[in-house]
C-alpha cells in the first residue's frame, strides 16, 4: 500500500514539475544546439515512438557509459536490444549498435504510456529515475543497476535523501557495484542483492579503429577537457615549449558544442606564441604545434600515438574520466586531483600522476620522472550476462 501511495504521489509531483517546465524546455531546445533533438524527443515525444516489447532495455546517460556497455551488447541477441539515453552523444553511441531500437528516454510522467513491457531493464551507474524502475518492474522486467557507484562527493547528498532512495531501491532487483566501498554506501541507501565486480569500463577497453602516423617529436594529448582546462593545459604547454621547442599538443574537448570555442582559444594562443595550429577535421596530419580534435570517436586512436596524456575532468571539479583507454598503451598520464568519479578505475592503474592546477606546468616539464602507466586489474562482466540470460 505504501509503495502504491508513494508511486502516485511521486508521479503527481513530477507531472506538476513537467508542466511548469514546458515553456523553459521549449525555449532551451530552440537556443541550445545540443538540446535540439533531445528535448523535443524526451519531453514532447517528437519522433520518439515507444520501443518494441519483450526485449532487454539498456539505459545509459553519456557517450562514455554507452561505450562501456558495448561488451554486453556485442554478446546478446541484437534483435532483443532496446537502448535509451538522455544525451545527444549518448544517442549517437547507442545508435551504432541498434539503430532501429534506440531512443531518447521519455521524461518520467510520459513513461506511463511510452514504456512498454520488457524482459530486463539494465541501467548504468546513477541514472536513478524512479518511475523507470517502478514501471518496468510492475510490467514484468527484472530490474538491474550496473556499474553502480557512490562517490565521496555525491554520497552526502544521497544520504540526505536516503528515504527516497530506500523507496527507489525497492524497485531494483540486482545491483552490480564498482567497489566494496560503493557496496557499503548502497546498502545504507537500501540496495539489495549487490555483487562487487569492478568497473565495467575496464571489461573491454576500446581498441583503435585506425592507425595514425605518430609525429617524430613528443606528442602531448589534452584529453576530454572541460571549460577552463584547455587554458590550463595551453599555459603548461607554452612552458614546455621553452625547453622542448619541437613538442606538439593535441586538445580533445569532451563536448562537441565546445569545439568552436576551443578552436578560438587555441588560435589566440598560437597567434600570441607564434605557433602553428589546425583543426583535426581539416587534416589528420599532426604537423602543427597545436591541433584541436574537433571530431568524435578519435580519442583512442590519438591515445595510441601519444607520449603523455593530460586527462581532463579532474582539474575542474567534475570527477575525472576513464584513464584505462590511455593506460592500455602505456601512456604517461597526468590527472588533476578531482577524480572522485573514477577512483575505482584509477586504483586499477599503476603510474598515474596526480597534480594540482598550480603544479601542472612543472610536472609536464619534468615528464622524464613520470612512469608509463599499466592496467593491473580488469573486470568480469559474466555475472551480469548470466543474470540477463536467465530471463530470455
């Protein structure tokens, strides 16, 4: 009875929020390029018909999460795959695996009519949509949360809403956590049937899709960078060029909507320092002092020929990014201090150098003291696959 009352109350609340937000969402979809497709699809169901029934529904958020489930998708029946996401880059990634059955996830109040019965629901990391779990479970699906984590930064926020997460975890049948610490925190929030299997982003690390020509001189990759981090890396690179004039830098912004802004920033730096530069979309030749990788899907190819990787997302307080893709090539890796979302992956990699913003330039100049990274542990995804296959 309590669960039904909570479901009705929650549905009423998010419906009111949805109605009030509609004008703002419409305005945002017209002003922001990255929301041009996702907002109309998620909140207005434009060109977003329901998925077919009786399949395996995977829900992810970002491009990285979508790529992380590829090893699962590759060994399950393609005709049973149903894939959803909430972001543009996530949609592009899932569409590569199942074009006909890939969708933007409808916002919660719309799920009552949009979500069809499935055999299994598999949700990545922290996509805690209550109605998604509750409705999928009530319509016959086994519900699973995989790669579950609770970072040091986010856990206090979850604790303050523990009453809500206790209700949510009632709707989740199985949880696959990244670490024992994550398990402990998830138990506090009401999760049950938890198995610790590590981070699935280490289960099957993406391989290069093509071989790039490595420059003769040292190549530094500023990878998955965010606002403010490009400037920081450029300043460190300028210092390095004072002692190593032939060094080259390739910047790979995390989000495509920032490509133009980063290109402008690099152009200003190049003009000031008398460097050459170009956009990767214009030429894959790494023959300029600075290159802006204004394309998607090339980062692993770039890692394969990089000497040093400055990994973004951790100089800004964003939680960091997956270091395994670079570590598989033995790259020397420098990360900022704010890698709280990646601690499990970082613990499985030997040799990552952690520095503050103020020390980045000095550490880059002293790159001879860095050691090549090495992955010392991988993840077994077979328990997830076994659980899914029981329902087919």
